[in-house]
C-alpha cells in the first residue's frame, strides 16, 4: 500500500480533469470530513465551503476564473470562503461545545475570550485571520484527496468579487480559493518541482 508521502508525491495540481468519471459520494464525504477536522484559530472554523457540482453554475464561474478548464471539467469545485459572520461562528462553537458537555460557566468564559480576541479587528484584519485557517482546511482537503487517489487542483486564479456575484454569495462569505476535485485525464506534464531541503529548512 502506498504511504502517505508516496500519495503526496503522486498528487499534482491537475489541469485536465475527466469530465465524465464520477467521484463517489463516500470519497466526497471523506474530503468534507477532513476539511471539518482541520485545526483552526480558536477552533472557530471561520470559513464556509460551497460544494459546486451544478454544471450551469460552473460554466458561469469559468470565465471569471481565467477560463481555467478545471472549473467546468472537475466533478466538484469546492469554493472556500472566509466567513466573516464571526458572532455566528462563536455561538455555533459554544453550542457545539455545550452539546459536548461544557458547563454554562465554561461557555460564558469562552464567549468572552473569543470576543476579547476579536475586538477591535477591522474587516481586513478579520479576513486575514480567517484566511489562515481556511488555507489549513484547504491543505487537509488536498491531503485526503491524495490519500484517496482522487485528483485535485487548488486554485486562486479567479476574480473574487466576480465569483461572489456569479454565485450570489452573502456579503460575509469572501471567496479565497477553490479546490477542484475529480480524476485526471493525463499524468502531470512535468516532473515535480520542489526547492531543496537546504532552501527550505534550517536546523538549529
Ligand atoms: C493557493 C494556491 C493557488 C493555486 N492556484 C492555481 C490556479 O489557479 N490554477 C492552477 O492550475 N494551479 C494553481 N495552483 C497549483 C500550483 O501551481 C501547484 O500546486 C504548484 O505549482 C506545485 O505543483 P504540484 O501541486 O503539481 O505539485 C495553486 C496552488 C495553490 C497552493
């Protein structure tokens, strides 16, 4: 069986997806579960993901995504948005923790700590904060795709404001990055390009 690292080597940012081959519901669920399980700042999961499979919507998205073929050919395009309705995230967290057994006092303490941490941040700062956790969730999604031998492409090549318009997103959902999922038509055109360990790591 291929190891996790073998699978990370196997994966590549797929450009040409097979528009016909379906992705199983079980595999899609696993990808979404990995995204849910990703660690996030304060545990608040400040993102929302749209799982787009509707072909007519994908066709409207492609022209505002630099006409990249992955948008229409991949079976699913996961649109990762920063979710700036943080009040709702806080209340969602408190509710989920309460159902996990957190006492009323613990809940109130957490609520106050969250609010303190976020107080005074403007929208740009909140967006930066939310984006960092969103990209970790993207990374978990990419990794589980590799484990499932499901092809994927992370994509920032789109105009966020246009995507928000085409998808009719609520104003607090800010599109950041896509994860296109499906099956490759061909292997990668190039060998993997990575910087050397010396370029990336310093042992001290
Ligand atoms: C944040 C991010 C945005 C990216 N945007 C695009 C994109 O819009 N279109 C695309 O074809 N590839 C995109 N890529 C893929 C990268 O070009 C690719 O991951 C990188 O060259 C390394 O190659 P590999 O993933 O095939 O190993 C993106 C990757 C990341 C992480």
